[in-house]
């Protein structure tokens, strides 16, 4: 468990995740206050990665739930194993009739049977899906609900109970309360707005593109073979490119790709010509590349 | 934390900051207030970034509000360069409340009541007054009102009366010159209240100044917007457009009941031995409208068209298909520009290599004829057509026949007109002619009109 904002930064650094003070503060508070975190921000800034690294740093299990349109509670919360229930009923047929043998009326037989039906709606036949797994686990885990914006708004409603009370209600069994509250980590790419009810229950974290200094540290960590001079040239160029009016801005992963590619090409100084030739590694639209080329004199200083 | 006077002072300061945020238009619920106070014990108030983030992460849940939060925080907590000292100072200011009590000899409840009355008084004042008058003037207004209440026997007045007589009593039993003593203490009371009023005002001002500025821009007639304001406006459109989009998408998602969800129905039927007792339905896919936008880009309405296009493309994902056309007297499809470029850059490049003119001035008739001839494939029974223009046809053929065909072949036809309504049939404007065949012709003056129109468009569908 982290015991300060600083140790959160250090702990994440050990997982090769460089967190800004802002990110660390929110993570630290979420752990202390036992509140879920809702992370938003442009694609490719390391939202999902953060969730994974927290789990790694705290040595907790990571339970991941990828959201998609049509995801429902039977895929996310729990499901009854109908096949198994049917199979057991078949196998236990003899046993059942043995129990029922001594009842002479229908009503009594039903009553007798209903005393046993708990057997078929017990934990044995319950198939826990990610959320129930995270709630009922013995150890504290990280529940990563990825791309929540892709799910339907009904699904959000299911989540509310989990997010505020850390419990799941199963009609046949009752309410299952978490012994140890998991750290719930929701990510969203803003494909749609989350409801206020959900937001109220979460701490909010907006991860934007990192500062130059931070991004240089990320590059040096992930692509150590990239020299200091090349590194700062790459990051500087990417930051200038992000200022242009682009259809799709280059994300951190694209910066890393670029750095890796330049290292493989054996380049240790980013000249304007090499930069222009390799622009397609970071820009994905023809017009964006064109625009960057037009502004090459401002972006690439050499 | 030795620089801070005490727990309640911090609390007051934080409440005050939340007021600032609320005045600036950030909505904060009780849940958020609670979680903010729960977060405070875990962090050190003296680490600025951490403190800022703790407030942000607990209070601001809409990322479009983040820039507003940053500005409020900067103005509220850091006037000078050394932020840590600033926070400490801001907290220490709260002590002036104690000074007030000390100096006037009022007890705690009385000071509280007085302050509350004053706060209420300030709340009740119209905004213009609040901005124009100095705190001293406001205080005088307040005291005038108290005096009136006093003569009519109101509670507050009674209290002030008690205070005054207390002074006199205390002074009377003492040495001569008691009037001087009384006046001195009263003026001290004034000073302390003025200081308090000044603070209260400034916190209100930070928040409302930001939202007033935005309101001002949103309401300002578009043709009056200066080039400097346009840049500011773009930021605002992005933010405002995003909010509008979020609101609309949330609303439309609630539409339910489409085809049968076979997977789910079958799975549930297993519970009943394969008999589909419960039928589940899929959510109906959001019926997203197709949009055709025709914008007059001639000098007189150019600015409107730009804002319209910017807003349209901010909201693009709400429509299943958007096709945009620009015209003066020659119509050109500009959709491809927006496909491959950021909307703002696309707007900039519209005039680069396209020729919108054929002859002189706007020619709506020719434009509509041309549209029917070349682009009528864009019209379907699901298409909503939006025309933005002033209908000033320079005394040329109105092209009524083509216009009616556009109307017949589309679902709705709306016309946004930047001209004042009384000018619609004036001089060379033939807006009234067109209006007859539109579902609606609406006067738009400012950005708010534009966005309200779009919002309504989705309500009607």
C-alpha cells in the first residue's frame, strides 16, 4: 500500500510507469478513500496501462472487463450455470424420487422439494464474472473496467451498486458484500458522456498528453537505446506537431514507435529530411502529414 | 500546518472556493463536497500540485470544466508568485472573522447573523449593482436597509439596536466622552464589515467574471465579434459544443425497444426448459439524422457560416451522415475538406482553391438549381436540410421550383437567417418567399441561438 503521493510515484516507476504528480495524487486518494477512479483522456496516453501498473505495484490481482456494446450483467456480474444445473438434476433424479417417495399428495411433494431447491441456487452453480470475482475475492484486487463509454447506459446502472457500496445483489441468493473493497478503475475515451450518477461516485482523472520533460523520461524508460540528443529532438518535434491543427494528434505510443524506428534505422540526429521521411510513423492522415511538412521549418530545427 | 489558524478557517475557505466554482458554472453536488472533505486529511495542503489535484479530482467531474477550474484556482489561491505562501495567506484572512467579533463585542451568533444578513443582502442585489458599486457603497445600502427594518421592528434591526444600546450603556457607566468611544467602536465595526464584504465580493467576482465573459461572448451578435474575440470564441465553441453533444447523446440513448434480442432471450429461456417466457428486446439504434448543410459564405454572413460549420463538425458523431456545401453564386461541396482536416483548418482552406462566384453577389436561385442538378442524390426521406443565409438574392431569379423540390425530397428544411426579422423582406431580401416553404425560418443572432436550434432539432426528431 502506498503511504504518500511520493511513494505512489515511486511505486509506479518500479512498474515502468512514469506518473505525474496529478495522476499519483488521484491514485493515492482513491486507495485511501476506497473510491473508484474514472479516467478520461485522448487515446494512447496510457490510461489502461495505469490500471495495470497499479495492480503490479501493489501486487494485487488485475481483473479486467473490456466493455462493448451489448455487454450485459450475465457477462459482467454473474451467470447461473444452467447446463450444470440440468445435468445435476438428471443425475440426482433417483435421489430426488427417493426423497419424494414418502410424500403422498402433490402439495406435500412440492413442499418437500422446495426445502431442497436451495441446493440448485447456491454458489456451486454460480459462475462469477469479472465484477463478482473482484467483489468476492479474498485479497484486494484491481478491477479494470476498460472503455466504459463503449457499453450501453443500462450497464452503467448495474455498475452503480458496485461502485458505491461494493456489493452485488443476486435475487436467488442475496447480497454479496465485498470483504476487501477492490480498487475500481474505469477508463473512457469520451465516445459518450457518462451519467452524473456514475461520475458522482468516482474520483475523476483527466490524463492529457504529458509535458515535454515527462515524455522524455517516458521515452528514455521505454526505449533506452535512444540517445539523449535524439530523444529530446523527437519529443520536441512531437510537441510542436501536437500544436498544429490536426485531425489526429500523435499519442505517446506513436512517439515511442517513432523513437524505436529511428533507432533501428541507425539515426542519432533528427534532421529535417529524416523527420519528413518518417512522418508517417506518427501521423495517420495524408493531410496532417502535408500540414506538418509545410510547417517543417518551425518544427524541426536542424 | 503552523501557518493556518484552525480547522474551521480552512473549511470556510474551501466552501468559499466551491462558491467561486459554482458561480463560474461548475455544478458541484453534495456527494462531491463530502468526498472533497474526506480527501483533505490524506494530503498536505502545502503541496500545491497535490492540493490542486485533490480538489480537481473530487469536485470536477466534467472534463470540459477543467479549464474553468484551473482559472478559478489560480485566481483564488495564487495571486502572487509564491503559491504556498498564498494558500497560507488566504487561510489566514479567514481570521478577520475573529477580529470582527473581538472588535465589536458582538457575540458569535450575532456576528454570524449579521454576516448572514449581509450575504443575503448581497445575493439579492442585481449583478450590475454588484459590479459597479464599491464595498463601502454597498455597506451603506445595507445599513440603510437595516435602519428601515429597525424602525419597523424587524429582527435584524432589533439586534443592531441592542448592540448600539449596549455600547451606550457600557460607555455611560464609564468615563465622559462616551460618544467618542461609541463612534470609534461603530467605525471599527464598519471597517471590519467592509473588509468582509470586500472578500465576499471578490470571491463572487472571480467566478462570475468567468461565466459572465462566456455569456457575453455567447450572446454577442456574431457580426459584432472582433477578430481577437474569434480566437476566444473557438475555444468556447469547442467546449460548449462538446457539452451540447454529451447532453444530446445521453438523451437519445434512452430511446428503447427495437428488435428481439435472440441471444439473450434464448439464454434466459434455458431457465424455463427452453420455453421463451421472457422476451428481451435490443435497444433501437439511435435514429441519427442525416444532415445537409448549405452555407452562404458571402461577406455579409461569412462569420455565421463559419461558426455554423464549426458547430456542425463538433457534433458530427451525432449525425449518421453530414454533407456540407458552400455557395455564393456557385455551389461547391466542401465535405471532403472536413473529412481529411481538422474543422478549423478546413474552414481556413475553403477559399484557397474554390471559386464560389459566378457573376456578382449571392445568387440563391442559381445555387438551388445547381444543387438539384448536381447533388440531389444527397437528399433522402431521412435528410434534414439546413440553409444558412440572409436570402438577399440581389434581385435575381429566386429559383423557387428547385427550392420546392429540395423541400419535397427531404424530411425537414430549416433556414437560419442572421438578418433581423423585420428586414426579411426589405430591399433585395426575399426571405419571406422562401419562408413559406420551409419547416421553419429562424432568426439567429448569436452563438447561443445556433446551439439552441441544434438542440431543438434533436428534440423534434
